[in-house]
C-alpha cells in the first residue's frame, strides 16, 4: 500500500498526482507496475458491471430452522389458524352476553357464569368475560349481573392473530431469528429462498492447497477461503475448484466449467501483465473482456469479462488487494442481485497523519483505531509483506479519486472490518 513504504510511497504519489495523461505507473514501483492502454475509474468499473449483468433468480427449498439470513423467494402462508378457538382475554368471569341484555343495578339479570383464566379456551356457549365486581354471586355457577355485556368483550377471537392461508411474511424479506420463531409458530416447516452460487478458482504454478506446507517460492491458497467465508455469511453457495497452473487454455476450460454451474466466477491470481499472468488471456479465450485495469489501489490489476452471459472477475492475487476488489466491485453487483449483504459499519475518528491526494486513483488504506482521551484516532498502517498487515487492521480508509487528501487531525470516516 502507498503508506507502506515511506520512500517509494512519495514517488508513487508524486507521479500520480502530477500526471494529467493516462495513468501508467512506472515499472520500478512493484505495487503499481502494470501497463495498460488506459485505466478506467472505479466508478466507471462499477457502472459497467451493474449495467452488464442481470441475475435470474434461482431458488431452493430449505427447512425453516436453517433459514436464518436467507431471502424469501415467495410469500409464506400460515399453515394454522391462531388461536384455533376463542380465548379468554383476562382472568375473570365468562358469561353469555344474550343473558345480560337490559341488565342494570335496578334490574339485575340472572345469568350462568364460569370462571376463566387469560389465554385459555372459552367455555362452550360463553362469549364474553367480565370482572367479578359486576356480578352478585348466588351460587358456584349462577348470579345476577348489574350491566349489559357486549358479545366478545375481553375475548380473543378465533383467528385473531392469523388464519390458515393468510400471508405472514412477504417475499424478498431477509429472515432474522424472530422470523424463524414466527414461521415455526405458524406451522411452516420449509420455505423457498433465493439461491446464488459463485465459482472460485485459484491459479498459479506457485499456489498450493492449504493442506500442504508451502516450499520456498510457493504460496498457500488463502484467497478462495477468505472470499468463500464472506460469501457464506451472505448465504451464497460457493464451488472451490482445483488450483490451475499458469496455462491460459487450462484456466479457460475451468472458467467454462465454472460458468456452467455458477452465477459468477472469481479467478484469483494472474491478473497482472507478467510473463506468467494468464487470467486476462483465459477470459478472452472463454468469452469477452469488459475492462482490464482500474484506477484503484490496491486492486489495480482487476479485470472483468463475460462468459456464457455470466460475470467473470480476474481478481488480484495479493490478499488485501483481492479483498478491496471484492468489497468495491463484486459486492455492489451481488447487492443488485438481492444477495442479503449487511449494511456497512463505519466509524468517525481523527486521522493521526497526513494522507496525500492521488488524483487519478481511488486509494484504500488499512488502518487501526484507538480510543484515547475521549477521541477515536485513526492510525494508517504501513504496508508490510504478507498477511500480517491485514491481521492488524481494524478498518479501511477510502481516499476517493480527485479528493484533496486528509490532513493530520482531520475527522475521517472508515469502514470497519471487525
């Protein structure tokens, strides 16, 4: 990341901020050593993605007990009438309302009565509940009432909550734990929910499965695990395909297979322009390319194509770059497909150092947060090799394209990761 290397960071920022032509970061800067005819902006990439792909909803039927977090594909009808019979609305005396007609203190009417408790079924033939003070008891089940009583007074009617066949939850609602309890209460055992599936493909001669200890020069495949865990939180199914070596024909074949079985495909690694970066060529072999290279950092090397009318993303191989790309390019498309992605959590705090502007790029800085002296402080993390930078981060600070940067002590908003 730009803040990660104090000297090179200044070189990158100076170059990008002074350039007014197409952005071609110099080869000497490893994080941005990528050559394009041109880069598109992140906003343009988002707009292109959203206008290019429209999802036809797939569905599946699952048990209600497993449905938390899923989105209903159709409205749900109650399988029960609740309550199934009239219930007493208070603890009191059940009466027949017709026997109380014309009653008054001067002209009490003799009635039958039954003591009842709230929530229990009304005795057969009794249709109202009163308190004891309106009745003069003359026996264990008879007395004189001093006032007329309307039918259904203090009675919970049959079906007052719901009737069988009534819609209880509308389609497109994301189910929360309370909904699970409610659906079970209404006698619903299974529900039809929306279904999405994404294929994940790791590429590279140097990539090995997690179950193997990497040798020098090898890297464990963590990107597919990371993204699949995020997707699982969103109730998206994933297919993790075998690791593919740096061969565009093999990658293209796997893309075609994945597109036949998925709504979207994410390919990790090989998205740059090195001699062994094959993802772009594989996407071209399989279908067509919408763009290759976005003015965002990290994540510059991302590509997106269309294969069998499905979106295929060439994701950066570096873990943080892959995560930033996922958040900013993949998730907006999934949201447009009604995937139940929770709202982002942000926090405002005081930045502890200057963040220089970089006009043509959207920049994303990993940060930590500290609460001291009654203030939240936002501390940019210097970029280091490997995964530890991400482990230390609490959130992400976005420096938008063409922004003025941030000055030490300025209040900024950050997206929380934890």
